């Protein structure tokens, strides 16, 4: 069936906008089974002698993450880095997640893991129960080259050469009352300024972010006090809040939220401009996903039990996949100011990779991230769509979304059809010339909009090459799908 007709027009205009590869970044946190039993699983037959899961490393290498943010997330608001380095480590109680932290995976393990992935480590510091001095000491541990206390502690841990960690963040969602050590509007700006001053006194070459939110009063005050020390403001977004209703939204409700990330980017852009810091401060969307993590309100025992529901395979459908494509398109369209984004998380708990005792499953979102990694070209072009809209529960969104990238010799067109049931007939124009002839595309889809991958059936949603069906001067874009089309010239 067809659900209407659309025109997609791509132009070489604005193809001078080069996107930052850090937009395809990742994030891991000490939450439930992301680190222990995910990244790090000593004793597993799938792990190496350091405890790193080799199947996880190989799967993530398919996504070529340019950067990984760690160790949180809420976890970092009560994390003290010095408890998890060296030979004599003791478990600690993490007050953010209210669990025991064994501290067997710490700074050195994280950096070594990143090196195996050939990606940049991005360390988020404790601005909750921690202090600016603790942050700067952590930086000295990682990057110090003199004969000083924390640099020597690193050497004693077996790392003579500095880790040379370039990317650092001050705090995680410090504006939120649920955060340990949450700050007021008046407190946050001066606090960040002092922390940034101390960190830059240790290493002035770092790229530094601070927790922000697209709220004018909060972020304008932050930038007033600390903007001159920062490179990035860090914003976060989850659009299906599972803390409150604890059941993932249906396909239509979910995909109709696909325009929300761009609203957040626009809001942050306006605040940076109000602060007079355009061209100096950029946006790191360093936690994002369609759905939040299962962590409902209730007793501590209820919260802990709920975390297992993140592993339910049926909650990773084409809704998650197409939202992911739309999120990346929003960042790429705004790549003049968005220079980093980190899918939250990489592994388990809403991640594109599900890790279990016997192996891994690539969820629907894994294949979308891989398609962008494999097919995005260096320059983002101007793309417009004129077509039908999708309506549900009083909300409305364009049925077709498209993005073009180019390397000068060819272009790749990413087309999202959000309609759950119907193909859309699309005329495709490049510089006002209508595309014709037979075309083969890479399609990511499933039998239905609610298809998902499991341990037993890992390929229900997967990429495949297929010819586009033609009619007249257009091509049918399959329902609930992402299509990637390469066009020479």
C-alpha cells in the first residue's frame, strides 16, 4: 500500500558544512550490567586476561565509536576516582545508584578499553560529592608528566606514559534535584569556573564541557561565570520517560517525538548566542536516547528489580531505530554548533548492543548507527521534503525525513519513512534534476514496525540491499524504514 506522495530535494548549497565525527560518540555508565557483565567480565570464556569482553569489543568496532563518555551519568555524582586505581582497591557504596561498586573497573581500565576500540576517552567528573581539587587531581593522574603525587600514582599503577585524556566534563545534570550534590542556578556558574580554572592549570590543552540545560536562566548564568573556560555545554535528552510510567510508548507515540531533539538544540543555540559566545562554545549532546532507563519511582527494591526490564528485547523496535536516525539527522543539520553526541548507553540498558553471558545481540538501533558510520560522507548538504504528515494523539510530524551528505564525487541520501504500514512514493531531486533509473538501496527495517531482535532471532531487524520499486518518476520508500541511497556525481 502507499501512504501518499513526497518530493525530496537535495542541493549542493551549504555542502561546505563539515560535520564532526564526535557526533557518533558513545557513553557507558556504572549502572546495572553495562560495565560488570557487559564491558568487563573477568572469568567469562569470552573475556581476555584483563577481563575485557572480546565479543563486545569486536561488535563495537563495527560502529567505530570516535569517543566514549564515562563513568556517568548519575553514578559519577558519588564516584571518587582514587578508590579505583592501583593494586589495593576496596568496594564502595555508590549513593547515586544505591549499590555496591567493586572498583575493579576504574580509570586505567576504561582508558585501556578505549585504546582497544581506537577511540577517545571522555571523562565526566564528580561535581556532586566531589570538589574542584578532586577533578584537577584526576586530570593530573591521567595527563601529568612531572614527578608529582598523582602522576607518580599513575606510574605506580603501571602506566609510565601519561594517558593524555583530551576530553573532560564538569558534572552530570547538576541542575536536577535528584542528583547528589545538585547545585542552584546561583551556585553552578561560580563552581564550574573554579573547577575549570583548576583543571586548566593542570592541562590547558583539554576540551572541557559543563552540565547545562536549554533553560535560559540556568545556562546563561553558567556561561556568564565560566564561559571563558569552556569549549562545550553538555545537554541530555530522553523522550520516553520510563521513570514515571515504566512501559515503553507505542510506535506512533515514540516516532512523533522525533522532532524534539532539534528543539533542544535550537534552545541551547539561542542561549549561547545570548551570552555572546557564538563560535566559541558548542553543544555536546552527550547523553541521548529515545527511551529512558527503567528506574521507576518506588522502593529501593522495586528500582533494582526494574533495571532487569531494560533487557527485554521487545522494547527495541523500529520506533527506536527511526528515532535514532532522526536524532542523528538533527545533530548533523546543526553541525555548525553540535560537535559531539553520545548515545546513552552503548551496552545494555537501552544500548544498541545487548550483552549476555553467551554473546551479544545487535539491536535495531545498532544497525542504524552502523549505517551512518558506514555511509555518511564528510559534507552535509541542504535537503528539503514536501510530503504527507503523520498524526497521532493530537501530535503531528512529517512522514518522510531526509538528509544528504557528500564527498564531492558522490552523495548519500538517508531517507526515513515513519509510516508504520504504508510505502511512500517519493520523487528525488538533486540540484533540480529528478533521479531516474533503477536504484538499489540499503534498507533497515523489519516485518512490522514492532519487529525486534532476540538471542534466538537476532536478525529480525537488519540491513539488506534491495531495489527500490519504481512508479512514474518516483520510488516507493518502504514503511517503517531507513533507506540509504548512493548517487554518483
